[in-house]
C-alpha cells in the first residue's frame, strides 16, 4: 500500500519541458519574454511578465479593500504564507503541499499576454508548480467557469503554445480539488503534521508501532502516547517515511506502513 499523489493523473508535465531552477525567483526582473520573436498579434504570440526581484507575486491578492473572500495559507513546503483569492485556491495549495512530486509552487507567478482571434488579452494564472519533470502554470476554476467558451479557448491556446517555451498549462477544477476522502485526509495530515520530529523520536515511533513494518491507525489512537505520537506519525507520512493510501477513508482499520523506498531504516 503506497502514498498516492494528491493531484489527478492529468496533473503531469509535458514531455520535454524545461527544468525550472530553484534560483529562479531570486533572479532580477526578467521583463517581457516573447514566445515568438515578432510582435505580430497572432494566436502564437505570447508574452510572459514575471514579478520584480524580491517579490513573490506579479499582483497583490490580499488587501483591506477586497470585496471578496481572500486569505493566507501557511505552506509547509514553501515555508511562508501563500496568498489565495478563493477557498478553492487554498484547498489546491493544501494538495500541492502534500504532493511529493511537486518540489515548489508559487501563487500569482506571472502575467501572460496573449492574442486570440486578433484581440489582446491578459491572463494571471493562479499557480506555477515545479517538479523534476518541468514547470506548469495552473488555473483554478469551478466547473461552470472552466467550461465557458472564452476559458476553453484560452486553455487550448496556452496548452498548445506554452510547451514551446518550456512550460505546460492546465485547468485544475473544483471536482478534482475537492474530491474526498482525498482532501479530508490531506487536511488531517496538515492539521497535525506540522511539527518536525527529531531522529530519536522517529526511531522510537518505528520501534513502538512498526516493528512488523505496519500497523493499524486504531493501534496508534488507542495508545497511551497518542497525543504526542499521532502528530509525529502524520509528519512521517507527509515526508514519505510512512505510507498511507490517501484516497481511502481514514479510520481505525486504516493501515500505515514503513516506506523502505525512501531509505527508512528498520
């Protein structure tokens, strides 16, 4: 039984994508980068504008004057507060925090200027993810918005054109993000697993609960040390030292096992 990715199968990067380096957001402002070298307003003309040096976002998300619900999410992976424009974006951040295939992710990462049928448009994708496979712009949408003609046309255009510059593009919908028990399991892990245990505690947990390689969740919650051990076990799942099927209901009969693929000693 293994820890499965929290994102849907189609959340992958196109083959041949350019690797997005860790030092990217520490670089000076890039300005505009054109994906074709002419300025002709055609459907293959796309320009990317990045945040100024030292800035995380291309535009401000959270402000006192907002008339909509916005907020900040404490990202475990990024080590900072991530700004979200909807609770759906916040939930997507949680999935990306847990997904071990995603190395890092940034909100409001760029402004994409594109031409569609002779008209100029500006688009601010919600997230840019980075994995060993490449970089992907992600737009978060409710189902009813994702199916609108203008959104579908933009998605098709950017999905076709951005890979030529080393990026992929997709729309991540509410149905995919809020699929349960996946999301509820992720929320549980992030609620309890924010502590960073020391190696002595990890070794004790392995000895007390996983001497045979696996145990039931009920064995943990019924133990005398549950209050102190349960958060450590959640963090060990997040870090990949333990495995739990994230797509299955988490109850007393849920199996949790050592993950030897990540070099966990027995």
